[in-house]
């Protein structure tokens, strides 16, 4: 998942997106969307299941982690953050404990600690 690509999306690496944010710029929305979707797909592949809903609004949400299957209503466990935070976690530029401590990640419910799965295997900053 080194490139955030999709139909009609320029080839932009996650590191490039994060660097642009860090320098005060605004990355291309389609590139951010593609990177978020690809990294969430990598999480689902690494930790399949339906016990935790991981939300990165407005781009995507997935269910992952083994446990009780969520079907309707509010999931028993939810993790939510913005795209910049998620991508930094995915590639290891940000530690889970730091993101939770400073409020960049909102995690509630059983199994909502994703630190065992981050950074995602195969991602590079």
C-alpha cells in the first residue's frame, strides 16, 4: 500500500500525503480517499472480523477484528479518526497510544485497541 491509487487518481504515496499535510498543504481528495480505502482494506485483511467498526469519515468505514458480529444499530466497538491520523497510524508515523491520548482517535468498546495491528504490514511511510 505504498501508493494511493484508484481510477482517475494520480499515483501518490502515503508518505507524500503525510508530508504535504505536515508542510501545511492540502493533499488531493481523491488520493486521500484511495489511500484510506486501501489501508482499511489492509486492516480487514490483517484482522478479519466484525467486532469493531473503524470509521475514517467521510471516506470509508469497515468492520474488522474477530468477535461478536455487528449487524444493526450502534456497533459494540467503534474507532474513529480523520484521514490524516489514520494514515499516520497505518504507516507507523504515529503511535496508537499517542493518538488516543491526545484525542485524535476516539475508541470505545471491547476490542477497540488497534495497537496490535498497527502499523499495517506492508505499508511504508
